[in-house]
């Protein structure tokens, strides 16, 4: 090999952050802060290597009583700061005031320290007390396999050559990619210099077959699978390149059986160069060939040993360019393209609040801003009405319902992780509810009837939905092609003037008033809490933890409609309905909206009850008819004719227990 003086990094390194020196050093420092009365732990913190104390400096410090005590009093202040203001405030302040990094590898050290701060800050949301957080951190450092995945981050990869395995490169892209061993053959029946001791392959039904008899048919099947996988990985490697890919080839042993040889169907004695030249003639704009002999390399880079003979799609620099020559020849590139200023990635929140952004939206959660503090006597001291308001409770309930099997709920298992993450069940008065209180509420939520059918004894509820009839937290995208915000506002206003069954009525609806955009152009993105199928119809369902009052009557049909329209949740479910409509149109055979699209449910969890006189409380239903779905489709497609969508995803995804994405793509 030869040294070019270029730095590189191996991206497939799986070293764990908790095994690093910085993790052990921080553990000593934090112990010294929390238990500074223990002289041994305090001195160990000073000698950790992060505070700049060598053995000589530490000896001098201990002989200076005034300075020594002043430092100990500073540790007392940091402990109080940790207890009162939280971990991250204390950690950042301590780092700025006392860290002295003496290590030569300062970038690596600082990267690890900041990464550890980030992980501990996240953990502090579960371990509120400093002692509990420190105990968790110490356990993570001692475990062979920590519960928290924390691979070492790169201190900087901006100026480094990034080396990565083909498996690890899947899904990534790089400006320039070098594939150095595309024509090197690896015998699938050998492990090193030894033959494999057993044969494994898949039969025509996809079943894994293990064979110990070494039959030629079994060996051939295993070889065929291995060769197919090597070709797939070569495809992965080559398609990682954004601008150019360099594929280096040479006549290695059995090169015709290499991934590139198999792909190009080389013969055992075929001349590689001639075959590649033929490819260049067929596609001169996509492929180029540069042949480099050993003598040319030897002259270019000195007395170094290198074995590369052919380069596909490359212009190999034969020698280093003098810096002064390079700087005189280079000049800034001139941008001549057009930027689509109106293209944006939108969501329900962005569309209604005039927020234009280029990021991914997150699952919608209730903020608690719409709560109604009605002053009334006879307030029911029920958990649903007195549980703390806001996103904290909304996230807790959403996470529990997302993982629960409504037909056979295991509440203790479903609640374990959300309760550990969001903490105690605190009421608005500071009281703490029990898990039994929460279970009783959840049982009533899933038992509340919500399908509007003629016979009450046949009404469905969440408890009647098996897991394989539901999709949870379904993510979707669909294109917005020059739609009109005014047109969307009119469509929404017309929709508000219909009753739950989609028929016109005399209700005076709140006119929709959306932010004015020149055009709605880009991609719509969102998450649907629940999609379910019941008796052949498919429904959109969303959970709301909004507090509308302290009585079940505060969650009647009129109150829910007012809250829905006031927060534009009706626009939200129209967007969700269009996503589901496009998905069903592409994945369901003989799909007919009137027959298969059931409508939308918004479940106000605080108001749901099985009490007969309040049986409709907390449940908001609205039909979305075929005409409205077609109008939405046309509006977002920007044409009078509904566009034909291609939907990414399994056409049977509503019939299996998975968190598949509902993705509509034009």
C-alpha cells in the first residue's frame, strides 16, 4: 500500500460510548459532585483527567487549604444547581468553568463528552433525582450490552474519506464512491482456506434448508444464493454515488465469478478491457474507461506496490497537483439552475398556521391550549377530568393506545414504557393517581360505543377491533400539485354545512379561513393515530386528550363540533381521509368509496363513557362522501382530473399486525 497523507474514517465501527475513557471520567466527576463529603470521591473527581490536575498540581492544591476549600464550595454550588435547575444546566456550566482537556485527541474527547451529556439529559426525563440518574449512568457503564444504544459519533467527517461496508452503506449517499474490489471473487463454499462444514439455502417456498451431506445440488443452491447477494450488494455500493462512481477492476483469480463478473456475464478467459470498451461505446455519456499499468502507477506515486489495472467510469489523477498551480486554476462555480421557491413539505399544522418549512412533521399531540375552565359546582372528581392537562397527558395516552390490543388488552404491559417515560399520573391539584385508576379509565374508553348503527346492541367499540384490523401511527406522504388555499377553504366550509351523515342541514357553520398561499405545492406529510376496518369499511380515527370541562355533558355533540371547527381538526381529518382514500384506491381490489370508506372518528378520551345517558359523549363522527374525496383529490393534484397515484406499501397492510406506512406518491 502507499500513503497519500489523506485522513479517513471507518464508519462501520461499532464501539460503544459507555466503554470510552470519557464515560469513566464523567462518572468520577459526577460522583465527586453529589458525594463531595466523601473525601475519596472528591479527590477522585479532581484526578479524573477532565479538570487539568496532574499528580503534581493535585499535590500542590491539597497543600493550599484556602484554594482547596474554595473548589469544594464550588462543587456544593453545582450540586445545588443540579438539584434545582436540572442536569444539563449544571453539566454545561461545569464544563465551561472547570474542564481542561489535556488529551492530544481533543476533538474525540469533546465529541464523546457532549454525546454523553445529551444521553444523560434524555435519561433525566425518567430519572428525575440526581442520585437516580447517576445510578443509571453507572449501570450503563458497567453493562456489557447497555440498554441505551450509543455508538461513538465522528468528531468530524467533513474532510475525511469515509470507508464503509456495503451492508452499512444501504440508504446512504456520497458525492464520490470508490468500489475497489468489484472483480474479486469470494468462494461461498469456503471460510478462509477451509470448506464450510454445513450447507444452508432456501427452497422455492422460501424455507431455510440445512444440509450436512454435501450434495452437489445443495452446494449449488447455496452458491447461487451467495452470488445473488453479492450482486445485490454491488448494486447497493454503486448506487450510493451522487455524482460519480469509480469501480476498480483487475484480473483477480476467478474474476468471472466476482460480483461484477456475474453482473456483466464475463467468461473465464474473457479480456476485461475489451468487454468494458464495448460498454463504453454503448453508453459513452455514462461510462468511461481509464487503463493504468503497474509501471505508470509506480512512476506516479513512487516506489509503492499497488495492483489496480482497470477503472470504470473514472478519470484517475496520475499525480499530485502543485498547490499553487491548483489555486490559480480554480474558480467558483456559477449556479445556473432554477430553485422552486414555492415547493415545501407541509403538514396539517403548517397549513393552518402559515408555517412553511422543509422538515418532517411529527405525530400530532394535544397541547392543552383549548381547555375550558368552566366554573361549576358538582365537579366530578374523576381521573379523566382532573388529570394534568397538556401534551404530557396526550403523549402518555397516545403511546399506551398505540401499542395496546383493544380486543385483548394487557394494560400493565402497554403502560410500562409510557409511564416510565412520562412519570407519575399527576392531577391538576397535585394529587397522584394509581395505575388502577388509569386502567379503569382505559377500559371505559375501549368499551364506549362509537359506530353509529341503527341497533344499539350491535354498536361497535374499540374493544371489538382485533390487532390485525388496525394500523397504528400510520405515516403518509402525498403530493400537492399547485392546489389553491382558497379552494381548500371553500371545500372545508361546504363540508362544515353537512351533518354527521354528510347530508346538508341548517347549521350555520364557522367559515373556514386559511392562510393565503399563492399555491399549495410540494408534499403533504402526517401521521394518523389509528386506521381500522370494521365490517368491510375503513375509518380514520384520531385521539384527543383535550379538556373541555369537568362533566360528561361538556363533551356532547355540539361541544365537540365547536372544538373541532375552532381548531380546524375537520381540515386535519379531510387530509387524513384523502391519504387513506388514495391508499385504498391503489391497494384494495374493486375499491368504491361509497362502499369501503366509512368516515372519520375523533375520540375525545376525557369524555368517553359507557354510561347510557352519556353514550354519545366524547365521540365525534363525520362522514366524508365520495364527492368530497374526489374534490380533495382534484384540488391537491392541481387539475380537473384526479391524478393517478402510485402508493408505496403493502396492499394487504390493513390485514396484518404491523406499523406500515400509508404512503401515496404521484
